[in-house]
C-alpha cells in the first residue's frame, strides 16, 4: 500500500484538503476510463450488430450478440436516468442552501 501503513493512510484522509485532492484525482482516473470506454463502444456495438444481422451466423451467436446490444442499451438508459435524477436532486439541494 504505497509504502505507508493503513493507520497513516487513515490519518491522511482525516485532512480535508488531502481527502478532497484524493477524490479529485480518483474522479480524473475514472473520467479517463470512461473516455476509453466511450471510444470503444461504437466499434463494439457495430461488431455485435453485424453478427446479429448476419443470417449466415449460427443462431446462438446471433442471439448472444442481440442480447449484448439490448443489455448495453438498458445499462446506458439506466445510467442516464440515474444521472438525471442526481442532477435534479443536486439542483434541489442547491436551491435549499440558497434560502
């Protein structure tokens, strides 16, 4: 663990400035990962669509590809829904804090 004890690490997280910097750095890493995933999603879905629409492919491969496309859509839809709800809640909280 980065050459420090867990006790030292907990002590660092007691410092608000350190904790905020850590959260910001973790958010940056996550954002980079999201960008990587976004760059790969279009070709991946295109490949799945090609398999799903190819009548020469075996039925299990077509079903599997179709299921993957639907699952991807549903997860994306759910993520967008959650993000919209969080944004609405944050806007409500922001409005309450200004009162």
